[in-house]
C-alpha cells in the first residue's frame, strides 16, 4: 500500500477554505502453486488506484452561526483478472451542508442540522440527513441528542478480492451481488457536574442497519477443500448500549475515572 495526501487551508476573515487531495495505491498478489504439478497453478495480481478530493468552506455568520458547505469526489480504478474485462472503475461524489446555530445562549441551546447527498456510479444515490441538539439550562447540567443517517457502498475488495490463508485453512471470496449499507443512528446523553471535583455522565445509543455487510461462512472445511467465506448482506441488524461514567478530580495530579458499558 502507498498513500499520500496534501491538505491546504486558506483563511480570509470570516471565511475558511480547506481542501484535501489524496492518492492511494494497493497491490495484492495471489499465487496458487500446486505441489508436484503445474496443472492448477495460477497467479493473480490485483492493483487498485484511489484518488480523492475534498473541499470545505466554513463561514462565520451573525447570531453565533457557523455555516459549513462542501463536496467530495472519489475515483477508484481496479485491475484484476477476476473481472471479465480485466479492469473496472467507479466514481463517487457527495455534497453536504451544515449549520451550527446557537439558538438561545441563555439556556445553552445549540442546534446543528445537516444534509448530505451521495452519488455512486455503481450503486446510485442516497440522501442522508443529520440533526444534533445541545441543551445546558444550568452550568452543571448538559443534555445532548443526535440523529444521523448513514450510507456505505461496498469496497472493491469486498466485491472482488480473493484471499487464501492456507496455513490456517480458509479462503475469502468477494461477492459482486453486494448492496450498499444504510443506517439510522440515535444518541442521547446527559452530563452533570454537581461539584467542581465530580462529573457524572450517561449515554444511550442505538444504530439500526440495513444490508449490513458481513463475512459469512458459505462452505465448511472438508476433505475436498478448506473453509470458504464470502461477504453478504444482513437484511436488518442493530447495535445499542448504555455508557456510564464517574470522574473525580482532586487536583491536576490526582484523579479517578470509573466507567461502565453495556452493549
């Protein structure tokens, strides 16, 4: 793997313009060498080129607002014998806008709505909204809520790559029939500092996923061959949990953190 990136930034008064240009290269070699024979020998070389460009503009507006807008563009090209034509490419793009708004400073009320629109040349379009809310009616109490929709197209490796670990005895095949993942995520948290030396916090989260991409067993080990795995879509899945924490601070040099997580 080879990876290189450059991240220029330009500031002009209330405006900040940030950019990212990134290039990465991945090369994989697969060799099957039959013992005492050449009839089944094979050699496959896979090369992947990925070029990504991001541009983001931050504008500080009156009334404590921070407006963020930008776009992303990603071009992926793959050379592999596993494709009928020997090569394939994919283009992905996205635009997004977000407004960080301090609605009522007296009660610490902040609102962050955001929208994102993705276009994938192979998997179509997807619209992802987001909303975050912060409420601090008292200096010792802060409540947060957030919701966000997600989208992830399958990677080329999940679609096409062939990987064999002969020492352990398994093979992983890509799956050209994979569908993109989508998700809805929720988060609700409360933090309290009743004393300067004590902080209590609790957080609940849940993620609902559709077409979750996971490695699946498609064939058990036998006398004719090793275990075979492939990638597949799980129609529906979720993760959820609770996180609790207690922090004690006697001084900058002495403190105690206790945490509990249930997933």
